[in-house]
C-alpha cells in the first residue's frame, strides 16, 4: 500500500505552517487521502489525482514537491529527496493505471477482472524506457511499517491540529480514546483491504473458459483466480530465493532480463487470450439469445419469421462488411499518399542537413583564415595596437575611479533623500493635525458665535422692556453681529485648501442656494445668521469623522447596481461630485429615453401655444427665489426651466401643468444641468414615484396622503398629535406643500438634497419618513407652545431650524420604527375610498342645492 507521513503546507492569510499528515492512496477513486495520524478513522481531506499534475522544483527546498489540481495547489514535504522521488513515481504510475483502466474498459465488462490481473505486467513491460530509474522503497518512511512508528512531531502540539476540520478531529480523538480494536487489532492497518482468496486452478477449468462454456458470475471469479495463480507460479524463474543464490551482479542482471522476456511473452499470450475470450463470449451470448427465441416460438410461422430476420441480419452485415472493405481501401490509399509525403519530407530534411553541413565547413574555413591573419600581423600594427590598448587601459582606470565616486555620491544622496522623506512625513502629519485642530477650533468658534447670537436674539425680543440705554446697546450689538464677514476671517486664519475643503462659508453653496437666508422680517435676520453658523459647525465636526469615510466609500464604487449597500449609502447622502451621475442612473433605470422625443415636444410647444403657458410664465419668477440661478429674470436657467415645463405639459396632457412642478424641475436642473435629463427626472417623479392623480386638477391623491400622514403621526408621535388636537391645529395646512414639492423651499439646501437622494431611489415613503422625523426633531419645542397662533407661526419656519442632517436621517430611518411600503398602500386605498365617498356626497348636496334654487326661480 502507498501510505506514509508527509508534511503539508497550510496557509492562513500571512501565516504558513508545516503540519504532519498521514497520507494514503485510495486506488478505487484515485484519491490521496490525508489524516492527522495513522490511527485516525476519518480523513481530514483528499486530493484528486486523476486530473492532477506533479512538480518538484529544486529551488523550493529538499524533499518539497507540489500536486496541482484544477482547484488548488497542495505543497508537500518528504523526509528526504529519495522519499520525494518515490512518492512522485508511485503517484504517476497509479494515476496512469487508473486513467487507462477507466477509459479503455467499462465497469460492466465481463473481462474486467481478467484485465486487472494482467494489467500489472503490462505497465512494467510496455513502458520499459523510463526517463528516471525506479527509486528504492524507503521502508522507514513509506508503507504499513511506517504506520506503527510514532508520527513526526511539530514544534507545538497545537500547531498540528487542524482547525479547519474540528468535527473530524473530535471524531478521531474520541475513536482513539475508546481504543477501538476493530481496525488495529492483530497488527492490521486501518487502510488494509482484503486480497483475493487463492483457489487451486487446473488446466481443465482454463480449457472450459477458452471453449466459451463459462457462466456469468461464477466463471468470472474462477478466471481471476486462474490468472492470478499463473502470474504467481509461472514466468518467474528468478524468485527471491533464486536471486539470493546468485553469486555475482551479472548473474542477477541476466536473471532479470530473462524475467522481462518471459513476462513479455506472457503478456502477448494473455492479450490474445483476452481477445479470443471476448469474441467467443459475444458469439456465445448472441447464439444463446437466438436459440432461446427459436425454441420459445410456439408455431412454425414464428420460427420462420426468426429465420427470415436472421437472413436479413446476415444481408445487412454483408453490406456493412462491403462498406468497411471499401473504407479500408480508401484508408490504404490515404496511407500510401501520406507515406509518399513523409518520404518527400525526409528527402527535403536530408537536403537541408547537407546544406547546413556545407555552411558549417565554410564557417570553419573562414574562422581558420581569420585566426591565421591575426596571429601574424605587421610590426606597425603591433605598435598601434599596443598604444591603443594602453590608452584604453588608462580610460578604464579613470572610469573605475568615476564609478567609485558615483557610488559614494549615490550613497550620500540616498541618505539625504531618506532624511528629507522622514522630515516631509513628519511635517505632513503635523500639518494634518494642525488642520484638524484648526477645524475643531473654528467649529467651536461657530458654536460660541451661535450662542452669542442666540442671546442677542433673546435680548432683541425683550427690547421693549429694557431701559433706553440698554436697548440702544442691544441694537448696536445686533448691527455689528450682522455685519461680520465670516468668510474673510476664515481665509485669514486658514489656507485656501482648508477654507475650500473644511470650512468654506461662502454666500452660496455648490448649487447656488444662499447659505444665510435673506428673511424679509428684520427679527429673522439674526435667526438666519444663527442657522448658518450651526450648519457650518456641523459640517466642520463631521468632515473627518463622517464625510471623508463616506466620500471614500463612494469613490470605491465603480458600476452602479441595486444593492442594500448602495441603498444605505444613498440614504447617508451622495457627495456633490457623485450626485449627478447617480441621479442620471436612477432616472435611466425607470424611464426609457426615447430618441428625439424631447426635441419633438419643444418643436410642438413652439408651433402651438399650450393652455398652461400663461400659468407657467407666472410661476417662473416665483421659483427658488433663494437661489442665485433663479433669483433674476435674466438668469440662464430660467429659459431652460420654461422649456422643460412646456415639454412636460405636452408630454402628459392629463396633467399639463400644476403649481409645484416648477420647483421640482428647478431642483433637477440644478443637479443634472442638462435640460433633457431634468425633463426625464420630472417625468420619473410625476409618473413613477408619485401616485396617479397627485398633480391632477382635484389633487385627490395629495389629499389622501395628508390623511395617511395624520394616521402615522398619531401612531408614531401620539403626544404631539394630542397637543395639535387640543389647540385645533390642522397640520395639513403646513405639510401639504411638503408632499407636493418634496420639501423644496422648506429645508436648507444640504438636507433637502439628501432627502431627494433617497426619494428618487426609494419613492414616496421617504417623504412620509422625513415628515415624521421633522416633527420628532422639534417635538419638545412645539410642546412648550400653548397658543394656537404661536404654534402656526412656529410651524411656518421651524423646518429652517433643522441644522443637523445626520440626526434627522437617523430619526427618519431608524428611531421611528419605519413602516413598509405595503402598509402605505393599504392606508392610501382605505382613505381614498372614504374621500371619494365624501366628494360624491358633496356633489349630491351641490346638485340638490342647484336644483332647489332653480325651482324657486329668480
């Protein structure tokens, strides 16, 4: 049996360790099984050798070889080079034996057992020209005897344990502790198999086999025993005893040569025997089946039909034989042509060899001539050559000195570069630390300014009750605070890079929205300054902790594909440099961009005036007044917005134009920049994200959503809803516009665009979640107000008081136990039925009133 201990290289990340394993070859499956010890009952794994290759590179180390399978490479190490070569030779032979046996003889063949007995001789005789002589078996490292020896120990006992197969390790350990004697009793090995039982064989039995009278099952086993007996008893004139009696190595060689000749003749005879037996068996079986059918026939008519069938078969076989003979002739002709072609090629090769020989003779003659000319030069040439050689030698010496100098200079410069690199790294780290420290200080400064302005605002509210001198001082302080130029102070304190990346506080953001809102009411201007400082402080604090890791994750995303990770990233907010690409991808997933569709709509709008054209012109100056791209009638985006709205009115005549679409299209233009892309984004919002009839004349679905939102508000924030009911506050007066335009003109630009990111990807449920989160964010402030007028006044601008977008996002998607889309659809369906019933009843009342007025007369 091919078995023994080998070291197997295990790789776990950067850790590489050698572990001792007991390897055993399974000849039935051509697998190399490996165990932790020879006493184990369950293997840790196996190596399939039928499609494997072997490699032993000397640079890897002594005794190390590799087994390469299609799925993995196994690195093994034997105790010596001899043991390694023995393993490689044996594995090659057994793999070849398994593959040839499997491919040439199917398992259902009757002669398989005979062939298995004879196959051992065929391997040794046919392939007698080995590239490498057979290696002597290292009995101390390979075989069943090695199983009784102690296993080679690794550096630690724990290192040899396989953590990859814990269950197998436990089973083997329990089996060894129980001391099972079933496999190891009486000096037997766990890998031993039952040999064939020898039985006496005689010539009569063999003769019966040759005549084809053997039976299926019993005669197969007899045939195996006969072949095995002949293998062991015949053809071996030189056994171990005879070899021991030989006196010199030459006699042993002659004996072995005699054995080879004998085995060769035996193999030839056995092959002929196998062929004869196979043909005889096929003929006997065919004759047996035909005879059985003939005898089983009840009437002469059936027997005659069998005879006719046999005649037809004979005719068919005759025709097939003629076809085969014709094919044989054609193949012989082809063979003759190929032999002629081979002969021509041999003649051509011979001619080329003659030419090559002639060229070599010419080269040799020229070489000898050059040698003679160089060996006998003139005296002048010797003088010139000596001088030239002396000069060249001097130049070589100078060059060597230069090389030594360059080496010294190179070493010095390398040390300098190393020192400068260390200094530069240290300076860069210090600069980064200072930048972060400066950002933190500026964030703290913004918070202090915000608190200071908050105190001034409180004093501003209490000015009527203060003495005149104090009131004048408060007014002066407020005027000074409103005139602070935060941007100039930031640029004086920090570098340009820091001001643009960490603490940029310009008057407008990336999309043109005002960072400090310009409120018309004088008392709210101080509030706008406080808001700007709070937003800036939050940005500075979250820049390194939140924004930078989020931007790194977005930079690592290549092609966009829907996934849970992408959904989480979009909810966290898309960075400015990625937002346009992501929005285009979202819109293209749901809207098939028809070629030239937008241009045809523009042509139609120029040729025919739409009924909604007048309303669009009225709403254009009122679109995003706090954005510099729409604040002036001469702004460049105004004509683009007009064309987008007119194209949509012709694209969807059922809606045409509704107030609020101008703000949706404006936000799409700011981000996507291209007006056709903004048009398709508007189509996606109105026709895919929002329910039907959301922007119709009756706005029936918008009214349904307000009722659904009140239900959610009662469930998620019961205290706040009770407070509204106590003071008879109708929140739909505030929230209706939120839902209609997706919070445009309600939230600050940074938070608004984050809401839109999630809204475009997930749908209208995002608006419900953020609407609830806004009330949760300001719940305590609203509960402190106990007057309905003040509550309405607070609800008019309280969304502008939300500065922390991260906190609002966590409330919307985590803290409020979000609801699935299925619940939202069910609520909409229920409230739509109720609203339609109410509208129907209202129409009936209106019709009855009109009828009554008509009957009464003027």
